[in-house]
C-alpha cells in the first residue's frame, strides 16, 4: 500500500472518533519550531576558543562537529531538508561571524556581526530567534554575570544584553518576523550562600537596565528562562523559577520554561495551563533531562506528548513560543537534530489527532473509566500513517528513509572534517 492509501484508511479510522486528520495535518504545517543552532557544534560558537562554561555540559566526541559558520550552515540546511515544514533558527550571540580578522567582544556586538545569518535566513524564508550568551567567556567572574557584585563585570554583561536587544530587533526588521530573545544566566553558587537576596537584587536591576533601552515590543519578544541548578552551582541559582516568573509578570516580558530546569518529579506539562491563564504568551525549551539537566535529544516520549497536548488542546499554538534545547555530542549531530525536530512535530500531530473535546467531556462528566480506556485505545491508532502522509506531503523522506541521507552526508561531508 502506498503512503496515500494508508492515510486514506487512517483518516476513516480517526473520523469514527470525531477526529479530522486533514485539519490536523494542515495545522501542523503552520507550526514553526525554533531550532537551536548549538546542537551542531556542542554549544561552542565562533567567538572564543575556551571551554563551555555556565554549569552546562555537552558530553561525547562524535566526529564531524561543525567548526566554521559555513559548516554549521550546511549542516542546518541538511537538517531542514529532512524535517517537514518551515521553521525558525535560534542563534546564540557567541555565533557572531567576524569578517576580515575583525573582532568585537560581547558588549560591543552589532547587527553587522550577524549579517551572514540574516542572509542565510532570508534565502530560506525563515525567521531568527536570539540569545545573549552569558557563559563561555572570561568576564564570567566567580560564576557570575548580571548578578556580579563587581561593577565592571555586571556592566559588561548589561551592555551585552542591550547589544542583543538591538540585534534581535535587526533580525525582526530584516526578516519581517518577530524575534524571540531569551535571557538565561548561569549565575549561582556551589555552596550555601550567605546572601541570597543581593545577587537577585542585582540581577533584577541589570534586567531593568537592559530593558530600559528603546525597542519595539512587537518585534522583540523578550523571554526570561529559569533554572533550578547547574553543574558546580548546586546550592543556589539566582534566576530561579520564582524570580523569573515574577520578573516577567511585572515587566511585561515572557516566561520561558525549560523542562530540564525543574526538580525531577515536577512536569512542565502541568505548568503550562497555569501559565496560560495569566500570560498572553509563554515560551518553552523542550529538551530531555536524564537524571539531571542533561539535554538529551527530544524523544517521542510521554512528557513531550503531554507538553504538546497542553499546547494543542488549550488552543495555544499561537501563544507558545516553541524552541528546542539539547546538545548531544556522542552521536551524529545531524541525526540528533533531525530526531528531536521530527519528534516534537510528531508529538504535536499526536495531540492534534486526539479527540480532545470528547476526552474533556468524559472528564467533566466524571467518566474516568471510559476516559482511561479510550485514551489507551487511541495510543495504538494508525498514527504513523498520518505522520508518514504529512512527511510525504511536505516533501521530506518518509519513515526511516531520512537516515540514509544522514549516513550519506556523514560519509561525504562530516567524515572529512577530522
Ligand atoms: C541552560 C539553558 C540554556 C542553554 C542554552 C545554550 O541550562 O537551558 O537555555 O541550554 O542557552
Ligand atoms: Zn534552555
């Protein structure tokens, strides 16, 4: 049977449950996921040759990592050719591209240092998102940036933040697509602090200063990401969840939740509805924490599906800025990216072909026996046939065919990078 024939049969089966698969496929096509550039080079970037710092770690040394902007762009293109639909690219400030030996430190970055990325995005008709890089730099002193007690250090990073707001607005204006700019700082302490308030008060003031520059709020969507702990920063994190949610709510910016940034039994899927009740927009970093914020590749697993369900069944597709955040250096990086992107899309499609209204009715009429029975039945509906159809319709390889492309690319391109 062809993919189209299998889809026809699946469509009828879902129709009996009141699900319109044609509509689901159409909706999914218009969901743009922000793909992080940093899976391609283990969060290295192009503006330094020091180690990755900030309490985050990319482990593994699978060959073929991108070493130059050209290599990273080629790799991103390869991934986009294997992922259905059109997406956004999420850059970090450390991916500035300096030409003719010129260099600008993070506090002096300008739009021109990202011109090549804008050209890249324009040629592909995609939007760009952005992140100031508050790590992997000598001005991170004693693990602190925007919360540092040293004025010179704190001011350096405030200037970096301001520069990034300007660059984000440049992206939005050049591309005609709003740019989400996410602020995450690693600041924290390994051991029990003597003063928890001071660093948070300084962080608050630093954010106020960064956001005091004029910028167009309809173009630059400033987000603030919380965290519970980092490696070497286990006892105290300045940008905790309470800090970021309150700061965002009081300053009209967007809260960003990364599902690796909570205690192990806390689930971001359960937080989304509360956040949506009080915020016009929220932002997500979808990742896979394994025992800690390990940033494993996103799988088609329970929590990813649950996150997708919360977005879809609350009609929040346009209110959730959806980005991925993982970096696995132990496997082929093109494959890592592709698996994560396709899985996020699968999770969304899975949510779109769930009889959400019917399930809600069962809940509201206290029919939990039937709800469980039907939810379990739906798990083995011919979902794969709908997904395959979506891939075919969007001109990307169906089923595992994409992996052949990755192997070929590894042989022809990645293996030559040694
Ligand atoms: C770190 C945060 C942050 C980074 C990226 C590289 O724990 O999740 O989002 O992963 O900015
Ligand atoms: Zn994150």
